[in-house]
C-alpha cells in the first residue's frame, strides 16, 4: 500500500510512526532523551498521549480501501 501511495503522501519530519525507517523504538528514544534533557536542565517536561486503539472499529473497511485505492 505504501509503495502505491508514497508519492502522494506527505508527513512532517517530526512524525515517527507509519514511516519508512522509523519505529516505536525511535519514538521512545526521542521521548526519553527529551525528558532527560529538560530534567537535567532543571525544567519540567509535560506530555499528552492519545490512545487510538479503537479509532477505526466502526469504519466501513471496504469503502475505506476503495477510497485509498482510487
């Protein structure tokens, strides 16, 4: 799917998920290094997270795939 669509997909360089040569390990490293940097320099680090596990449970998958293909 990525091979067919990568020429039209754009993402920010700060996005780590769902990209070639990137993984959850990269995201965890960046998060850990950022928190460590702020704490080392006497500041606070705040974080928000979103659990999108069930975000697509009610999606009509056939229609979604048709939209992605065309």
